[in-house]
């Protein structure tokens, strides 16, 4: 949507690959609170294209549609960009905080869950179909071609969440990388 992401997650107990359209789903929405509208662009073009042929009208068919390894959602908060990257069967969100950014501007409301709670640095999302985990985030900076790890953790107050960063050089970009699985 213009202000967030929606995930459709198959029920892990429905293993009917012949009738995959009958799989029940958990739908989780992440709303980027107080963010700019998403400005979606592809980057790192993939060598693979996709095609789809729906209906009998060949004029409506599409062939060799380009795909991308990374999809940028743009600058959502002042000096904070968000990119999405496929990581196996998961989606990796990569927040880039440029110098002068305030990590507390990142505010993500999560809908479609009954509860969320921290667990060893990750967040557990409780749905009607089971528990989904958002992994413990990592954060780092590249300073003079050296990767410096930065302490990061989730801050949860109700369903909105954000991050806290400790001991980093505010004159260099910081990358925060949580993974949903």
C-alpha cells in the first residue's frame, strides 16, 4: 500500500501443493506510521525475467518482465531509506539511516496479529494460524572500509515498534537489517 507492506503467509499445516489456492493464510500488515508515501523502484536487476499468460487474449499476455534483486521503497522518514531484498523464502528489510537521521522516527504498526512479544532479541507475532518470528535485527556501519557492528534492538510499546541503537558514529550511515520468517 502507500504506507506499508502486507504479507500473506501460508498456513504451515496446509500441505496440499496440488491445490495451493485452497491454502489458508495469515495476513499481516506493517504500517509505516508518520512515513512518506512509498516510492517503489527496482535496483540490482536480476538476470531472470517472468512471464504470465492470463486469459485467451494474447494482447493481455506479458513476457520477459524484468525482476530485481532489491526493491527500494524510498525515503520513508527523514534521512531513512528502506529496501526489500529476497532472502531464501523470506523478505529482508534493510533500513539505511543516513547521517542526521533519528532512529526513533522509524515507527511500524503491525496489524493482523493478536499479540506480539519480545523473545531473545526477536519479536514473536501471534496470528490465528500460529506464531511468526521477526528475527533479532543486526546493525552495522562501514567506516573507512571496515565493518563496525552496532548494538540494536527492538523497542515495543503495544503493536507499534521501532529500534534503539547504541554507540554508533552519527556521521556515517547505519544499516539495520531485521528478517521476517
